C-alpha cells in the first residue's frame, strides 16, 4: 500500500513539474531587452503545449512546446522605452514586469572583467566610493551569471536582473559599469549588461568543444583530466556560463581576458579568433561587435607578456568588427589588476559609440603602426588612427629600440616633429627594424592627440 502511494505521489510530482511553464532565467523582472529587434525567447512546458506571449508594447506571438517540452519563438521589440510587461501563458501563466527596451551587451572574461566596482581585497578601483555613491540609475541594469563549470552545454543559468543603486553597483564589474554608464549617458536609452566572468581563466575554457576538438587537439587530454583548477578546463565555462545565454538577443560583447593565456601567445593568435567566431556562429546574429581589452603592462611575464599583447593586436587587425582598448599606460608594476577601471570601460565605450552607434567626431583607437621610411639613418614612422599625428602626452619618449639587418636591437632615441615620430640610434647607419614597448612593463609614451595610447609593436612582423 505504502509503495503504491509513494509511486502515485512520484508520478504526480513528475506530471506537475512537466506542466509548469518555465522561461529562461534571463527573462525576469527588471530585464532589458534589445530594442528594435526580433528577440529570441524560450523555455519549457508540458510537451505540445501552446505558449501565448503578450507584450504590453503591443506585440503578441505564439509557440508550441516540442516533444521534449522545449519551446522557442521570436518577439518583435520597438524603440527604447518602458517599463513594460510580458504575459506568458502555457500550462500556467507567468508575468514579467518592469521590462525596458534598450541596448544589451554581454561582458565576459577573467578577473579584470570580474573585478567589482568596490575593488578586490587590498586592490582598489580608483574613484569607486564616489562612483558608487552616485550610481543610482534605473536606466542602467545588470545581470550577473552565477559561476558554473559543466562538462556538457547547459540550457539555464542562475542570476537576476538588478537596477543600478549604491547597494547593487558596488558588486558589479567595474569595467562593465563604466562602459554601460557611458553608453547610457550618450545614447540616452536603457542599457542592460550581462556579466559572465571568472578570474584566472584561459580562452579555451570559454570555447565550445567542437572548436577545441577540430582545431586545438592539444587540449583534448586536459579536458579528460581531474584538476583543482576546473575553471581552466577547456569548454567548461562555455558550457556552464555562455551556452545558457544563447540565443538571448544582444548588441555585442566586451571582453577582458588574456592573462590566462600568456604562456602561449602563438596559440592564442589562433584560439582567440576561433572563440570569437564560435560565439558569433552560435548566436546567429551575424558578425556582432566584439570589443576587447589588451592586457596591460606588468613587471613580470617577460617577453611572453608582450607577445600576448601582439597576439591581441593581430586579432583586432584581422577579425572583422572587432576593436581593442589599449591599456599600456595605466598598468601597475606589480599588480595584475590595474585600479584605473574607468579608463578601461570608457575606452571600450569609445569603440561602441563610434563603430556601432555611428558617433562622429570622436577618436576611438590609439595609433596603430602603418609604415616606416628610412632617411639619413633615421626611421620616420606613420600611424593609422592618428589623424592629427602622434604625441607623448608630456611623457618622456622612451622604450624604443632599433636594429639593422643583423636584427640586433639597440636602445633608440626618439622625437616627434609636427606629429611624426622619428626614431634613430647614432651608431646605427642602416636601420631596418623599430620596436616600441617590447617589454612586460612600461608607462607608455606614444598617443594620438585624443590621449589614446598605442600598443607595443614591432615593424618586422607587419
């Protein structure tokens, strides 16, 4: 009798769990949805159930759960505005309230993206206290994806949407906060930030398994090993913290990572573009904007550090619709988490405002080496993204080196005349190669007139 009763209770429990209408956790109170788009919305219900969705901005759509109970449809959004409501009716009815239509960006990477506005223990974010005090803004909202490692792609994640207030913003990613704040102020529309980040993680952890298996077989062994640093396992964070977000409709991605791959810059030159492509393929939103931060300067890591910076520069120059915020001038000598996060967020925002939203009259990228002419044993350098020439921002011109055909580098002198950089060594009569900032730590002395820094570079690899 008891066994029969327990069995009946179990059957009823399964039935009611199947009958419950569920929607992805991304769809919850206070959310921001991408404006003027066909927004994907999905969830689960009892198999073959009709799902009716009614948006208070005047759109309706219907979907049907498949044989596994999964359903997905697309809902048209309008111009920026709100607050709105969504009524979702299947086996039961769900209402999602206080929805804004605006701009949605995914913010991902490792600890420098994860670093909260209040800072880490013993590691500050400059200006954070005043920023937190003034952070109340109902038009700026944040969704933090809970940490999760998985060996298989997951359909759901834990997290909730929050409005920007002093109580909430202190815990938000500082880079994401400053980025979103500038977008919201300039676009004058709601901005939603989805943050999915984990400190100390390499790019392969954020890359789907099919890409790893096809092009990076050296990671296959690592995926099958037990590790105390499981967050570094290839594909683990893609499965647990990125796949659950797909296909949530967004405008683009900002990314701050690279330190975790510093030991193999050559591999990263292939891996990072492959990761970007895989995300674009999975989201099926075309070549959406992907703006990232170049790792800063730091007094350890040696040439591996600068080679990783070069790898990131190559990605910007070769992968469509990408952009790179250079931070060579704002690193800390012995701290991997630079405190000047406002500058980082705003430099990313310059890229978005200029390239994604069409703002005119602003510069968004620091000088990028273009060409070199040798005259009278001196190298006359030309740069893209420096329409009014280069400058030193009153810093001493240093960290330049020059070599001849023997490829032996010598410290070089440098000067700027009428916006053009000139580099030479008095003892070298036939220079052929120049490089700048070719070391792990430096203060940075080469900028355009907007104050945006140049990346470290070498002329012999372009």
